[in-house]
């Protein structure tokens, strides 16, 4: 393994200069190479790809268990499809990459590189769904999508090509579609929080911030250490706008033809990976929950003599039965190796030399606690089982505690500013998330540089008048800075 980048530590502390910390960790932990020659596109390196592959696995398993079937759709979408839902085309047009030529000839119809695939899936739903017996119809695909971002790009967080899963479902009734939205939220909790260890809040977005073409939009916000929120999975109640555009019709039990109710859900794996890096990483580098770590155990030989190496090989064979494990045989010093693997976030490092050989015990470093422990050689598998169980929980608990402390209740407009400046999320009473509230939201954006992220799905009772205009408040909203 090429280790030239990782041997030097991070030059800044995460909480002092997050932006620099993030830039450095992407490079030094060898997550992505930004030297690709097209602006906004980058090369994902093995260390990030291995983790993201596992993240895909977890999410896909849960989706399949909940009745979604996998598809691979074409990357290209004809322009006429995109135009079938007017809000959708209006929302996405500025971000679309178009193919206008192929085989040296101009195409009769332009092809979009999919920015999202509603208009690909639903033209096929039109052919596949006939009767109420075909419903619910639940699909998903793992795919890369393309969006011409005009805001500054950042590796994993925002680039012009990213990797995600999109689910598309059709139902006979609005109620079933609403239940799907709740299921999507639960899936997010089960995977993003319980497996990846990421705390978030799920909000219903205000009217002015909906997915183009959706009746209602719900999205999870993860808080970054720099006090900005990142939108993670969003789920959309599309209702019948798209099924009318694409004639997704079914014959109901009463013999009548009806439009299906559609939903879609989009967890972006590469962006969720950015949150895993940002939330769990520390001043030494990455930290991974066991379940998504690219490598579980690294063994560092303290001396390089034959008896030590022989024992290490034996140890590797035993560990392999339970966890992924590698030996660092590079010619760096043990100290350099320690730093390197801490940077890489490997959950367990075993330092092994003559001393350990003689005592029949192992010196083990746990990355979740940044702590060395001595383990009897014959207890190592049992010990690794324990770390596998505990380390993800530790990271999750640390992240949850930090997140909870960042949400502050505010009744006065100018106090929002302080909460935001301290890297928090302000919880406020607000007049309306319909169009009437636009002006108050704009004032927050203009004066504080933060945005109204939305309200929780479960009803929360306002505790004051609207924090901006002083009129009667209908909702409790959350206000934060975003990217
Ligand atoms: Zn107001």
C-alpha cells in the first residue's frame, strides 16, 4: 500500500479550523484525489470506496427487507421525459449535463445525464403497473448522478457527480404513500444513526424548499463540527403530479382507472460518507464504526525478526476468521506506522514484538477510545468481538451527546445569531411554513445568514409568537447554517 501521504499528521485541530482539517484528512487519509482534470469531479480512492461499499450493503439490505426491488436504469434520460413534470424540469434544468452529439452526429433529441431518475422510472412504471394487484410497487437503484453545481464543490460533500441510492415507489392511496415516508425516515434512523453513528433531525421542509415536483419534502439534517448542517437523505411525497405526467395508472378494485401515488427517497452514500468523516474524525484522523471500517485490524511488528513475524502470521490467520486484518510490513518506523493507522481510522491496532511474544500477550490500541490495552494472546478473538460490539456504540454516543447540546431554544430574533455563531441549531416559534412565511424566512437568511430547515413531523407546540414578525406562531422550526 502506498503510504507516502499519510505519514504526516494533521496540521490543525478539528474544532479550531474544520475546513482545513477536512481538506487535509481527505488527502492524508487517501480518500480522494482531486487532480482529475474536470472541475467538480474527483477520483474516489480505495479507502473511501471500501467504506462506501459497506455503507451501500447495509442500506440495500434494509431496503430489500422492506420490499424494495433493485434495478439498474440507464444513465441517460431523454429531454422529453424531463419536461413531463413542469416544476421538476424548472427545478433541475440549470443543473443538467446534456449529451447533444454521438458518433460524430448531432442527436435528434438531447439526452440528460440523470440528475435524479424520477422521469426515467415513471415512464417504465407506466408500462409495468396495470392493476391494484401490482401495488405497492417498490423499487430502488444504486447509481451515480450528475448535477452541475454552481456552489463551491467539496470532496464527498458536494461534487458534480455523486453516488447514491434512489428509491421510487407507487401506491394505491395517499395514506399508503404517507406511510412510506415514515418508513423511509425509520430506515434513515436504522442505518444512518444505528449503524453509521450519525445523529440527525428529520424535518418537513418549508413550502419554498421542496423537491421540484413534490407535494411534501422531508429531509434529515446532520450537524457538522463547524456548525453547518448537511442535508442527508430526503424523502418526498410526490403524490400524483408525476403519475399524471407519465400516466402511471392502475385499475382499482372498483374497476375504475386511477393515478398512482408516488414517493421517492434519496440517501447519497458519498455525502453520508462526508458526514462519517466529519462527525467521527478527531485530531489524529479518521475513526470508523466497526461495521463500515475498510479494515478492522492492523498488526504492526515492533521488531522484524523471524520468530516475531512467524507469530504475527499465525495471529493474522486466527483473526481472519472473524475480522479483516492486515500486517504493516512497510519499512517505516513503528511510530510512523502508529500515526498512519490512526490517521486511517482502523478500529484496532495490535503492536507486536519480542516483549509480547515472551509474555504471550498483545498490546492493543483502540481507536474509538484512543487507548492502549493489554490482552492475553488466547483472549484476542473474544476481545475483538467486544470491540466490534462496543466501538460503534461509543462513537454514536459521543456524536449524540455533542449533537444534543447544540440545539438551543430561542425566543428573540437577535439571539438566533449567537446560537448560529456558536455552531448550533436554533429552535424557534415561527408564523408559517407556507408561502406566508417566506418573508420571515428571507429576513433570517439576510440578517443572520442561516436558513429555516423546517419542522419536525411530530407536532411541536409553539412557545412564543413568531420569532421574526411577532404574529401568532403555527410551528416550531429549526434554524441553521448550511453548505
Ligand atoms: Zn413570522
